């Protein structure tokens, strides 16, 4: 694991040289192929080095981070053309990737907390530095304070665990079981904000709308998954407390998922709609993790990876429209099928994956989550039916509204999709729908 960390570190020096924009991206793809060739043990930590290790959950999420980071560079060609501080931009992406890589690969609870919070800073710089509107500072503050406000209790909780057990390793903490409500909430609230759970989700749509395309891609693709990853790790030694409290959290996330799905139908900003749909999907993931059963854990893991690819691809699509029309309003982004018929296909493919149509990973994740939640309580079937139905409704609403109808007469100059954009969308869609062929890797572990 250390060798990849060294590779990321030395790639940072490339960022300071001129005309290295595409070189950095090629190196990221190269590193990802090398990482894929690691031999993995499915249920134990492998590839151990110093304090790093990799098990199945880490492996999938590190791969996702590298993939999304390389696609972020591909999506940000506009910055490269206009030369908007691109060296600093590349350095920022490499810092972010380093933080994410460390977060997912450390085996020590305190170090995990450190890098979990550290990944916030490059994201904040992305939003405030390259965002579009003056409100980006306010969005950045929302992101910072929501996340930091509930992460200090988590730090105290980690110190308490250390004082009781003299142990910080995830792998050894599973032999303990803490029955302490204050500790339980202090440990999980930071993750629930990051996910985000309903009631504490308000920072997410704001951050997405103000962020540049690269910021939106990393937020939707990987940052939301930090919360799920943390929960999967922490739930193992909080089982007794979770059995007492999980019904409250599952209820909030399922009812919240339904409300947010309805809220999606009121949105007129494309990015805002996609951001709210992320909250609805993450609501199901939270529900799956808190059911504390095998299907729920597997479903939430698959859903996190599927949603990361799908959501990131949809933000790319909204950005492709934004670069041409300088607007993300659904009232102006109409009749796009007249201008870019082939882009319409990509809208359809990614939005159908968003509503969990086969053969996407989202379908497999949603089936597992539905099985886990219905086995937990059959009444939850009502909410799950509504959430699944409305996810199809807002996906189709977005597709029909943006692709069909009479196009706006404000459009006075227009250019077709470029090969770079089609390649970028294919690199989102292909893994999302081809990984279903190797679903056994996702389903048969623990």
C-alpha cells in the first residue's frame, strides 16, 4: 500500500511543471491499472505495510477515488483552455486523492479520523477557488461548519475508546462491544452528516450548486462514501447500542428519502436536482447499514460504488449543457435532442442507471437494500416502494424536460459534443454496467 502513496506523492511534483495537465491524468489511469492488479484477500486485511492495509471495502472505494479523480481532470478542460491556475488545481486534486487514499487504507481509528477531516480542506479550496457564483463562500462555510461541528465529539469518542481498550486498530476493535449512548452518537453523527442523512443534509445541495464540475464529481462520487465507509467500520463494535437505536435512524432516513424524492420534483436547477437525488439514495444506504444484517452491508457497499459512478456522470452531463448555454435552469435547457442527439443517449443511459434499471450496479444494490430492510420490518416496504417509484419519476422528469420540447430561443451559439466528453461519459457508464458481471466479488465476502 505504501508504494501507491509514494507514487501519489511524487506525482505532485508533476503539477508544478507547465503543460503537464494531461500527463497527470494519464499517470492516474496508469496507477489505477496497477492498483487493480493487487492480489486481494476478500475478507481480511491484505497488502499490509506499516499502518496501511486493504480489505474488500477499502479496495473498491480506493479504486473509485482514483477513477473519479482522473475523470475530474478530464472534465475540467475549460480550466486548462483558459489557464485558470491549473497547476494549483492539479496539486489540489492530488492532495485530495492522497487524503482519500489514506482515509480508506489506514487501519488505525485515529488516523482514519485525521484523514477523514483532512479531505475536507482540498474540497473547500475547490469550491471557493473555482466555483461559479459569489455564494460559493457561503456554500463552503456550510460544508465546513456542518462537518466540523459534529466531528469534535467523534474525536472525544475515539479518545474514550482508546482509554478503555488501549487499542485503535479496526481489526482488533471488533472484539469489543460498547454499550454507551453518548459514545454511540458521538461516533456516528460525523458520518451521518457526511452521508448526509435527512435533517442534516442542507449543506449538500448548496455545495453542489456552487462547486465547479470537478468539485461536484468528487463530492458526489467519493466524499459521500466516506460516511458510509466510516459507518461500516464503526458499526462492528457498536452493535448492542445499535440494536436499541437503529429503528429511529432507519425511520428518519426512509421518510427523509421519500420527502427528498418529492423535493426533487420541485427543482428547476439541474445540478440541484441531481444533488437531492443523491440524498435520497444515501437514505437507503443508511437504512441498509443500520439494519445490521449481511444483505444490508453488501447492498450499501454496492450502492455506494454504483451511485458514485452514476451521480458523477450525471454532473458531467449537466456541466456539458452548462458550458454551452451558461445556465443550469431546466427552463432554458430544453429540447437538447435537437442539438445533440447522441448526447441524448448518454442522458438516457445514466438516468436509467440512476433509477436502478438493469444491468447497473444500482439495481443490485437496491435489491439487496430492499431485502435487508423488508426482513428488518415488513412495514418499511411502503416507504421503499415510494422511494423506488419516485426515483424513476424524477429521473424521467429530468430526461424529458431537458431533451424534449421546443428549444429556447436564447440559444445563439452552440457546438456539438466533443470526443473527450463522450469518452468521459463512457468511462462513467461502462464500469457501472459491466461490473455486474463480476457481482460475486461484491457479494461473497465477510
